[in-house]
C-alpha cells in the first residue's frame, strides 16, 4: 500500500512540473487509502491488546492458584504442629508432637484438603494453576522428613529447655505468675517409700541407656576451665541449669510430687543412680569433696590458723615420733575434715555455707577437740551465716556436669515421670519439634520447614 501511495504521488507531481493539471480523483483515492490504513492499525493494536489481556489473565490465574495452594499447605503444616502433647507442655514447658512421617503425610492431606474445599469429602477442584483449572492434591509420592527434629537430639532438646526457661521466668515475673520453684503437684514432707528404678525394660528404653558419662559422677573437669566464663555456651548452661532447678525437686526442698517417680530428681541428673538414697549419697559425696577443697584453700590462706597449726605441730610430732611437716599436714587435714563435716550438716538443715570462707565464716575453732576427733551431732554456726545453700551447691554441680550427660538424664526424668502418671507407653524418641515436607499442585512443587 505504501508503494502504491508513492506511485500516486509521483504521478501527481510529474504533471505539475510539466505545466499539466493534476489527474482528477487523486485526493479522493488518497483519503480512501488513509481510512483503510487506520482501520488495519486499530485492528492490529486491538488484537495485541486482547492477546496481552489473555496472557495477563492466565498469569493471574496461575499466580492465584499457586497462592491458594501455598496458603493451604502452610496452614496444613501449622495444623500438624498444633497436635502437640499438652501434658508435656503443661508439666515441662516443652512443645513437641508425637508422630511419624507416614502419619504426617496423611494429616497434611487431610488439613490441606479441608482448607481448599471447605470440607473433607474430596480433593479440591477448579482451582486455577498454570493457566487452567486443575485438581489440587498432594503428590502421592510426597514424603515428610523428621530428620534433625527429634526430641532425643540433645541440641534440639536443649533449645526447648532454654525456651521453657525463658517462659518460666517471664510467667513468674507477672503478678499472676506461678512460683518459680518446683510447684507441679508438690506435697509437703517426704515420700512414704524409697523410690528405686528396678524395671529393666524401662531402664533399657531410657534416653541415657548405653551412654557413658564423662568423669566422676558425670562431672567434666573441662567445665572447670569455663566456670567463670560468660560465653554463649556458658549462658546456655546457666539457662538449662535454672530450668532444672525450677522444674525438678531435690532432697532439700521439703516437698515432693507424688506423680513423679523420684523425689531427688536434681540429684538423679547429677549422679544418675537408680534410687533416691543412692543419688543423694553420691551428690553428698561430691559436695563434701567440693567443700573440702575450698576449706583447705581457706585454711591455708589464713595466717592465724596456720600459726595455730604450726604451734601444735611440734608437740604432736614429738609425741607421735613423726616429722613436724607430716604433723602439720595431719592437723590441717583434720581441721579441714571437721569444718567440712560441719558444712554438710549445715546444708542438710537448710543453712548456708560461704564458698570461700573468711575468719567470721569459719565455724570450728576448738583445735584441741578437732585433733581428738570432731564428733558433734549438731552443726556449729559461724558468726557470719551467709553464703551458699544446698540448692546453690547443686547449681555448681550441675554447671560442672557434662552437657550430654545432663540433658540425657533430664530426658530420662521426663520419660519416667510421664510413664508413671500419664502414658505407660510414653517414649521420648517418638516426639518431634518440627518437620520438613514438600507437596505438588498443578505441576508446581512447594517445600516447607515447620517448627515450634
């Protein structure tokens, strides 16, 4: 058409150059061609607009379908998490659900279907995906994964304890908050019978079964190097220990929970013995050892007490036919032993003992009686009765206890207690704090990680 218009223009101009008039009808022909061109142009633009609208509409349908499916799958994942064990949460502040991968897949299909259709009678239909109305359904080959979410994983479990500790601190700080101490089912007095775990099948199923702890009574000497450390790991230890002391009972609380198996629960976490008496005896030995070390250091740091020992060492050595240095050591250790025994009695009666004593915090001063043998049945109170309680000494032992040993024994208590008073088939290994899953809808694949 353009070529024709150029040709007409040339014919029009040529006569003008030769002095001839233009051919009639040219303008009418030109006007007719212009109208045709405009119509063609409008038609082309309209077709493009229709095509663009169709593409946008199809893309919007696909996006709406993906968004609908995504929302349904996310809701399904959260719904599975809502099936947490309420007793585990109420008693111990731990969020976890019982399940396996196959059951999770069935639950996801159930919840996603209900979210997409409004009922559970069938899978959703007529939801736009990828430019068309297609059936929404979970992929039949789809699988959920529970790896790295088991409550038996010490890191996963430790994170749950940290979260529970924070919630407990916050709730206890509120006006209507619960007591920060052991409060669940607490009863004044002592249990009527000795509690000892004898069932071998229950013992074999414990999370700590087969685990060899680190060091004497599970106390790791490596932890001494970080005793005053304020690193992230040290703060985590402190949070975990405070959780233990606030949730589990001990021999000095004066209360016990009948629905729990052990009365001396904190002692079990430190010692790991089968009975309350054995656990308390083992912890008492550890506290005695700790007090003896601190008392020995405090005694040697006191110049007046060293002078008294030196004064007695000479006649003691002559009477015993030993050297003065040996006599000095014997008298020193006898005095330390007397003070340590007194410390233990003070702690058992609910008193306090200074971590590193000064002269006012030292209780035993009758050196002649001490050398003859300290046999008092009642504790001697020093001038300054401040210091650390039995609970504080437990806190120190917990801090020094190997991390995995401590966490596994906390798991033991949860499993034993919930078997005793809740579900005889309760096993902590069947509980999880999250999961991963994928789903397919309309050719699109969706992947999620859900966790508490």
